[in-house]
C-alpha cells in the first residue's frame, strides 16, 4: 500500500470512528423522543441514514486492507 493509500485508510478509520459515536448519540436521542412519535420517527430515519453511510464507509475501507 502506498503512503497516500495509508493516509487515506487512516482518515477513513477516523471517520468511521466518528460515525460510530454519532450513531450512539442518535440512538440515545431516538429513545428520549419516545413520547413524541413524529419526532422519534424522524430521529430513527436519521439513524438509518447514518447507518447506511457507515456501511458504505466500511465497505470502502475494505479496499485498503
């Protein structure tokens, strides 16, 4: 792996780690909205979008191993 690839892989690792933290925050937020179904649905939709993005990043990261 070239040095540019190594740097890119490290950046992807950092981004993936930040996404995992954000996912935990979205889960907490969605649970806190249990008394407000419309907002909870919105929070769950945001969580689903972040999870999909994380999956794409992890798939991309596989190309650098």
